């Protein structure tokens, strides 16, 4: 009986944690690469990209890096959609938090 109560309590606590994660509120920023305005918000640091259909598409056979110019303070969450386009090489999409990176 006690283990059933313990499991129910753990389930309730886990549910509350999920609610906390899911209720961050409205995004501070959303990005689409639909027009040339992206270049005021992002720095094309190295590699190469094409911007088509609202997407940033890496065209470099090696590493490519875009840097978001705005500094984020405090807690933040990042959500993104990514896909491997037909004919593209498999790769890795990573997000880095860099405190002292030159963003300009």
C-alpha cells in the first residue's frame, strides 16, 4: 500500500514539473529566414548558407556557424525545427551558449 502511495506522489510531482516546463509563456523571439532582414539579427560566422523557403540551409561541405547577435540573459529555452533535405549530407545541428563570443 505504501509503495502505491509513493508512486502516486512521484507521478504527481513529475506531472507538476512537466507543467512548469510547458508553461514558459510566449516566445521572446521567433525566426524565419524569409527575407534579407535575417542578416541584422544573425552573423554568418563561417561556412556557407543559402536562405530559401524560410530556412537557413548549410551549403558547406564542412562546418557552418550562424551566431545570433542578441544576448539572452537568464533562463531560456530553444525550440527549433530542422530537417535533412533531399540530396544533403547527414550532419549535426548544435546550439552553443557562448558567454564571451563576438556577436557583431
